[in-house]
C-alpha cells in the first residue's frame, strides 16, 4: 500500500539542501516552541503588555513553521491539486493573525490621536481668550 503520491509515481520526496541545515533548522524551531508555555505563563503573571506581546509573537513563529510543514506534507501525499488548497489557506494564517493584531494596534492608536486632537480643539474653542492678547 502506497502512502504518498511521490512513492506511487516512483519519484523521490523533496530533499533538503543538506542534512546539517535540516537538523539545525528543526532544532531552532523546536527550541522556539518554548515561547508557547512562556507566553501562557506571562499572561497569568503581572508583566507589562509589550513583554507579553513580544513573547506571543515569538510563539507564533514555530507554530507557523509547523503549519507550513504539515501543509507541504499533505500536498506531497495527496498531490499538487488537492494539497495546494490547504497550503494556500493555512500558509497565510500566521501573517493574517499578526496583521490583524498590528492593524488593531494602529487603529486604536489612530483613534486615540484623533480624539486627543479633537479634545484640544474643543478646549481652545471653549476657553476664554485673555483681554490683553
């Protein structure tokens, strides 16, 4: 029984550039997985929000790698046509998450700036002008 499309067609699976590069990349991504429980622990501890955000952003990186590897493996085992759909949809998930977070941060900052400037304009309009000016 054949498990993957490349085995059924007699093709060799994609080989990495070198075994050393593959082991190093896998080790770095496995070490980066430590940021997942660290982020959860920091969420329950009294830490500043930027520290928690930075830790959570670092935790997304190895998860994104796992999503990409899983989607590529699925594409290898099911073929390019069927495997391309999860690869296209799941491959963009980390970028969408980070983009949504940064977009919300920028929106909140922009709304705050507009409100502050509006309040300053109202205060200048309502404050009496001194007689000597």
